[in-house]
C-alpha cells in the first residue's frame, strides 16, 4: 500500500473512531430546516428514519479534466465524509499520460484543507495548504452535505429563508465563512449547489475565486433511500463553462447511528 493510500486509510479510520465516540450534542432540530430541505429529505425516504452522520461514498466510475482544453482522464476514487469534525477525504488514482501512476488526496479536516499528489508513489507533484485550500475544502463539504444528510443539522451550518426552490446556506469554521445556494428541482429533490467562494487553480498560475457549481443529474435508490447517483462539477470562467469532474455513485455506506428525522 502506498503512502498516499495509507494516509487516506489512517485519516478515515481516525474519523470513524471519533464518530463512534460522538454523542450528537449541538445538532439543531430537523424541524428548523427550511421546508425545501425537509421536503427533499422526505422524498429521499428519511421520514421516521435516521440521517447518517458519516459514510463512505462508493464511486462506480469517475473522471477528471486537468484543464479546460484537456481530455477526460478516468479515476479510481474513494471518499469518506463525516459531519463530526467535520471531515472529508477523497483519494484518487490514475495514470498520467497513460503511463505514470498518480495518486491524489484531497483532505478537509475541521476546516483545514490540503491537497497531496504523488507520481509513482514517491515524487511530490502537489503538496498544497493554506487559506485557499481551507476555504475551498469548506465549500466542498457544504456542497456535499446532502450526501451525508446529518451534516444539514450541524451548528456550523446556518440556513437562510427559502426563496422559491432556492435556499442559501453558510458554513463557518476556524474563522472562515463560506456560502452557497442549494437549488431544488421541480420534483423537490436537490439538484444544484452554487457558490462564489471557492478558489480555482489557474493553470497559468495562482488561485482565484470563480463561480463553482455541482449538479446532481440523477438519483438511484437502495434500501428505501434515494441517493445522488450522477454528479458533475464545473467552473464558470470568463471564456465559458469548464466541467472538470463527473462521476457515478454506486451507493453510500453510512452504517448505523445518526439522528432521527421527523
């Protein structure tokens, strides 16, 4: 097992232990959620059931583009999210230029973000930290809150009033506040998350804030619960839309526990 893979496994196991010891204090009452959010949860099948507070997102397939003019590259992706710390870890593996093995690890732990990338398991090509990665990590956690819906009840998320099918929300940790818009479709299910707070790594150099969007194009169902099954992520650049990520989720393994939704 490579160093990057070991780091992913250790961080995830550490978070799972924290989740098992967590007593659930501080969560808001689900009745205080904006109605479009509550309707989404009911439609997903959570009424009278527990909202997961941690889980593994099992990606059936995923692809990335490393620039607006670059081809799609297939990835093997592993992901674990938890609302306890909160925590997000995404491990990605592919071959650069179709030859060199590449591993990446995108982490956000309690509001501290980082990105690590290695070629052939030993050559560092990415080792990034700082406020831009802290901020972007929080935006991503907020965008994915409906994947592990116990996060919707955490006190570090603040909800605005619903405006039709759109609900504004913000997340605050370690003195950083990020915001975004949850947009629900005509069917009542969450469909789009938009934020103006995430940093884009310009291939020409530097990090700059650009409009960012996650779109959920399809839902599937397992054990009576609907889950997001096809997801894309894109940037809105001056020259146009740049979709850089797309993937299909096979299932979300959340295990036992959680908070009752009623």
